C-alpha cells in the first residue's frame, strides 16, 4: 500500500509538514509514502491547459502520482478561513477529467495544523468537501492541531490524546484501502 501526501504549506519546516511526518510515522509497517513536493510549480488550473497538447508536465506528474498511490493524505494549514490555494489547485487538477479522474474513488483523509486553537477547522472541512466533490472516498473524521507552534517535539505531537487521534485516523485510512482491495 502506498499513500500520497499533499502538504498545503509550502514553507520548509512548517507545522503542517511536521504533522504530515507525524501522521506517516503512524501508518502501519510496510505502507509506503510519497510527499508530492511540487505543488508550488503547478500553474493555476485552466481548461485551456487541460489537454494533451498543453498539459503541464507537473500536472501530469501529479495526476500520475495520485493514480499510482492507493490513498491520499491532504494536510492543510488555514489561510483566511479556508484551504491554501496550492491545495485547492492540486485538487482541481486531479479532479479532471470528470468521471475518469485519478482521484475518483481514491480513499483520502484530511489533517490540518494552525497557530490558532481551532486547528485549521474550516480548512479541514473545506478539504473534505472539495475532495468529496472531486470524487474521492474521504473519511469524514479529520484531525486538527491547534496552537501548532507549540504542539511538536522531536517530530511528534506532544499531546498524547491528539497523537492517538492522529494514529487512529491514518490507520482508518489504511483500513479503508484494505476494504476497497478486498471488495475488488
């Protein structure tokens, strides 16, 4: 099983990257992960670019990465009460072509960290919504880390209860992939 991770904060060392790393550490052994590192390189989605003659290489690479992985983990900060544009743009690219997109039916989960005590709540809610509209099979539960600048030590969440919720969420995602495989 392989999980593709999309981190919405483009800043090196961001709390959302730390959250992504902490989540990956909780995946069952043997699960591979890839962080797609080129979200900043994606042009804004445009139908004029969305055909074989003009499709940007980075968009093709993102679609291929989503198709080649068994699940998607979206990790989002909250910018102005919603997803950062880099994540929304990535979902827009992988949601096409409608009905045959690489994200259609893909098991997915959403996490978020923010400096506010709300833990990127609105961004997480928007992440679930846009992934569902795009056709992904998204877990309804999310995990949010509030006051995130103080929430990590040595790559782990310092709050044991929150760390347990993170572990449970990513293991639920892995179990969803296994159920989908068994049903196929």
